[in-house]
């Protein structure tokens, strides 16, 4: 799982998007969008992400075969005009299974990160804003979770609940919560010192309104960047669980499970493992490129120099 510390992978927590509170939030995001679009690597990453999303949505119309259409007579056949990526040990078309697998991997990555980001951001903002015992309790729980390698913690969660796609999403989401909680807390500690937060408190705004309407929008930039990068890690973790047989269960064409099924045929039918392995590498690369592009586009320090 690609890992990057919140401090290095996200815009500086000490320099939040203050412009939001000053009425310039939209221009800040428009400037970031322009900077992102002028980054060739970011555009490539975005293109690949959209391509995989398109493939996942329209796989039933694009794939020449069903993902579970078996043909034992044609098992382990090399790539041909009939089977572009060859066939696996059960004679299933690898190309079709890779296309269908994009739907599973993209769903796991997006849903798991959305859940982790939502919970982690709320916990981190509450810890940073309230402070004291609340901060200490929340962050000690996050520290305990971070003490375990993500894949080990995910294996433990799935082992307790049983294998399957839903439990994979749940496990991947849980192991990523501490990352977003720490990013949100770091941003909140800096943001709550600004005058517009003090002004909101002075006019009697309730704490929940200060958190959701004042602090959260200004902490969105680093969270969005970390979330984009986190999707790549979530897909890798899900593939690892699938490789161990704990992810989506057969005959679902999950990329990690496809690698596991073809492991015993690497010397005789390498194409069965090459296609899903390349798909995992490409989708992880695409989110890393897009995440790096967002980091450069939304970093307040870089935005100031571009003005």
C-alpha cells in the first residue's frame, strides 16, 4: 500500500484556505483547477481514472464474454484474436474478467475511502477543535490503530466478520480512518486560531456550526488530496485481501483473486496473471498521479507564488 505522511502528501496544514472565509474560496478552487489542468501528469492520471470508471460501468457492453463463461477446452490459451489476454485455468476470457474487475476495484476504493474520509474528518476536526480529554482520547485510539500495518489490521477485521466484498470495503475503510483523522486535526489546530473562527464564536455560533460551516470547508483541501492518494492504497489493500482469498469470493473477477488463481501457472501461462497485475498497477498509478497533481494545485504556498 503506498503510504505518505499527511504532512508530505497534502497541502500545508498550517496554511489552510483562509480565502474561503474571506469570500475568495471559489477563486482559490478555480486557480487550483487551472493549475491541475496545466499539469501533464495530473491530466494523465485523470484520464486513466475516467477510463477505468467508464470500463467498470459499461463492462457488460464492452466485454466480449461473461466474466464466468467457462470453456475447459480452451483453458490456459495464450492471447489470440479471439481472446485478447488469453484464458485462465477454467477457460474464462481474461480480458473480459479484467474489465468486470475494474467495477469491483473502483467501487472498493471509492466507497471505502468515502467512508474513512467522512468518519476520520469528523473525528479529527472534533479532536482539534474541542481539545483536552476529547482530543487525547480520540487520537490515542487513532495511534493504536496506526500501530498495526494496514493489511494486517484489515485481515483481522475480515477474519472476524468473514470474507466477502462488503466486509472488504468495511475493513479497508476502518484501517484508513486514522490517516484522515490526523490530517483533519492538524488542519483544525491551525484554522481555529484565525480571526474568522473567533468571530463566528463571538456572535454565538454553536460549536457544530463552527465545525461544519467554518472549519471543515477550510480543511477540505488537504483532505481531498489525501483522499485521492488514499484510493490507490485502498485498491491495493483490497487486492491483497483478494489474493489471500478474503476479498470478493469466486466467481467474482476481483483482480487480487485473479492473481491468486493464476499464481500456480506463472511459468506456463503468465498472461493469466499479467493482465490483472497490470490493471492494478495502472489504476494505482492513475490515482497517485492525480493526487500529486492535486497536491501541487491546492498547496496554498504554491498558489501564492502563482498569483
